[in-house]
């Protein structure tokens, strides 16, 4: 070993010692914060807006060589471990283990939480509503295939609030014990993944049977027991079910991204860069949608998404899911919502929450 390499390694050891000491000090301060909250009768250990503000500051301070995303992920895990000293949170997600929804939960909350897989999106909502889980994570839209209607429908009758969002780059892999593509007779996957890999499948596996299952993790479980089957699933699922990756990144769109929502019983305060989601309906009459949207234009509020779904309250009666920039505590947002309520037949604020940081 050269003297230069030895000196550099000694320097790294010294820095590691300093970093560890500072992390321990941060953890002790977090414990003090928890005690102050308990003394004041405040049970809200997790504050979504506070975490978003911390991560934004981390990224603003970053001068490299680590990327903004890389340094933010490091701090996310530090915050997750410190929060666990106050309270280990249970996060319900659309299971089974190894789904992209679990990956989104860990990306948002860090690995110091307990994740609880659920069989359906409705079950995720029920776990949080009953208090069995502190928060839930559900998919809401994909950049290629659009909205997840079942998630939108759940908000019609649920008292839960949207507390945050996660954007996750989705990379699909073909997993199989087969010796090659020619040996595969069937492919298991969730219907959304089939749609996102349609062109690849038509080109590389024409005529192969495609079988819908409840999740990509379930697809991997089935394929793991059949030598002539394959699954479209994540790298995590490949590890869990000990399946080789036969072909990587088979999604048709390289920027394939899914947005997930964090659902809970509390309402985050303003973080400085927020979104608000609404459910709104109006009477079926000429110009009704224009009148619904006019308060946003009047108060210079940007709409980032609008989707319509049958309200199930009557034939041809629709409800609109709307995302806007801003927090309900801001005066111009509050004014617009007051005017919107007067114009609509139904209005429900689903939540104001920090915009996805990572």
C-alpha cells in the first residue's frame, strides 16, 4: 500500500468518526424533541411538511460530488432512524412484499419503518382508517398508462387525507428460471405492467401467453415455481423470490414513472412548495365545467391535473379530481375554494401536502 493511499484511508476513517458522532448527537436531539412534544401533549411525531423542508435545504446546500438525489436519500434514512427512536411507524401498502408500492413507501419514509402489505387498495385505506397503520401508500397514476381509477374511487367515501406524494421511476425486468426467451411459455404480471411493456413483449415474445395477476410480486412468486414461466417485476422481487433477471429494463418508455399518494388521518401544514387535491362535482348543465374552473383562473392558481370519474350517485353524473398548486392555508387558495364551493354541487378537499422532493 502506498503512503498516499494509506493517508487517504486514514482521512476517511477520521471523517467517518466525526460523521458518526454528529449522527448520534442528532439522534439525541430527536429524543429531546420527542420528550418536549410529549410534555406538551403533542402526539404528532411525524411531520410531513418539516421533513420536506429539511430535504429541500439538504439539496440546496449540496455542492457535490454526490447528486442532490443521492445526498437527500442519505438524509432521509438518517431522519427515518431518528424518528424511529420516537415512534416506529407502520405503513400499509399494496402488497405483497416486493411491489413497487413498497419501494415507494421506503423511498418516502426510509427503512426504519414497519411496512404492512395489503391485498388491495381498499384494504390499505381500511388499515389506516382503523388506526392499524399510521399511513398508507397507494398508486394513483402512471406517466404511460394514466390514472389508477380504484384509488380515485376510494376517496369518494374515505375520511382520510392525502399527506404526501412519491414519484418512482419504474424499471420492469423479465424474471425467469428458463434458459432463454425461447423456453418461455407464459408470462405473469399486473395488467399495468403488461401495458407498459407491450411493444417489448410483442417483439421479443410473440404468441406467448400473458396472464394477469394481482401484483408483480405475485407474478414473481408464481414464476419462481415454474421453469417455463416468466414474470415482469422489480429487482427487489427478483431478490425476494430468487429469480434471475433474463432481460432488464423492458419498459417501452425509458422515463416510465408512477406517482403514489401517502394517505393518513392528519393534515400537514404548509411546507412552502405544496399541492392541494380536490373532489368536485357540478350540476349537468351547459358551461358547468367552465364555471367550476373560473375561480382558479381568477386567483391565478395553476391546475396540474384534472380527471373525471362517474360519481355513482346518478346516471351520467361525474366528479372531477383536481390537483392545484398551493396550500389551503394560503389566502388566494382559500378564496378560490370558497367561490368553488358556491358554484359546485359537491366539494371535498382531499388534502394539502408537500410536493414530491425526490
